C-alpha cells in the first residue's frame, strides 16, 4: 500500500463556492472580481518523489464535525495565530502554518482545530471550506502517521498582486467595507518521512486576509490566483 503525502496548498480553493467567492472578492474591491473569475489556481512544482510521497487530492467527503472541530480538540503542533496587524506579514505567517504539519504528534482533528483558530470570526467572510478541504481524509492521515510524515516551510516573500494594487488605487475606499486584502506568498515546503525519505517543493498561495483597523489580522480564505 502506497503512502501519500499531505497535499500542498497549491490546490486550495478549487471547491470555493461561487456565492462565497463573490461575497469575499466583491466586497474587497469590485474590479478584483473580474480578475478572480478567470484566474487559474497555483499548481505545485517540485522534485520527483517516491510513490509513498506522491501528491494526493483534497478530501471532499469530510463530515461537518470534522471540518469545523471545536477548539477543545487541541491543536497539536499547529502554531497559534500571531498578533499581527499588517496583511503581508500575517499572510506570510499563515502560509508557513498551512505548509507545515507533523503527523507524529498531531491528529487530523487537531490539525483542523489549529487551522480553524487562524480564521476570521466574521462568518460572512469566513470561507473555511477553502482551507479545511485540503486536509487529507482520516484514512490517508493515518497512513501518513504510520510513516511519521511531517513538513516544515520556509517563506521567501509575500506581496500584493498587481491587479489588487491597481484596483485599490482606483477606489481606495472599497477596502473599508470588509478590510480584506489579497496577498500572494511564495516559499518552499520541506517534507520528511521514515527511513531518511524527504524532499522539497516550491509553494505559492494567494490568501484573503482580513485586517480591520485596531484588530489583529485573520485568515478569510484561500483566494483565487491573482498575480499580475
């Protein structure tokens, strides 16, 4: 039986509901919606891996209780959200968190609980499905744990996509409705498993980050790829 690794964030957001996408993107800025509607999503690039570390598809059959665990479930090795009020800095921290995991000391429920803590509490803008939908199903997570699979991440840079900056410059007041910023983050994910197995892959993800004045930032969604 082959062992598959934890899927990268490169596929996040592919099941993002149309209504949720419109609610978030249109409220960030109207001009961004047109870009988001036609943008492709990031795809992972990396070194060839052994069969047991082949990329897997996101889980699509998680039950509601699995998708939104209670904080009491604990977070294992998932770090707590930082107190950061600057969008790019928060997005970089969030990407590092999302690209890291450790099945040796963290259960699937704990992984979800830890990720959930980073999300905005404003349900109107919370697209939890775009984040939780990438966590492997219980069986796959168990197989990963059998191989002591774990990953760390290095973030190289984060920036506002050109389309977002242009749209914001054309209508600066639009951001004040939801205070959601679009940030693209680039980095590298390092994966390790038993018997010296391991490898690294370049990663890129575009995040929707909410940063209201006077409050720490939170994660709203894995956003469409907007890089121009």
